[in-house]
C-alpha cells in the first residue's frame, strides 16, 4: 500500500503544496494553546473533505485506495 501511495504521488500531474505552507501550519499547531483536532492544509484539502462528505467514508476510502494502485 505504501508503494502504491508513493507511485501515485510520483505520477500526480498537479504538484502538491509548498513545504512552507505545511510547516507554517505545523508551527501554528505546536504553538496553539488549544489545537484543533484537524486542519485543512494545502492544495486539495477542502476538496477532499467535500468529496468525502458527498460520497461517504466507504466510497471515499475505496476511491483513495483505487488511486494508489
């Protein structure tokens, strides 16, 4: 499964978020007095949450697994 994930990331035509975007959020989380349970960070974060809400957990998990094969 890990190899499938790596392959999917290597073949992804859309580049991911810059490390600075992610690291700024991580720093914000570390310094937060009451950090949130989840953070939407980077490109596609909101889109993935929207897809999961529309299709449900089981269908979303199936789609994610299929994209990693």
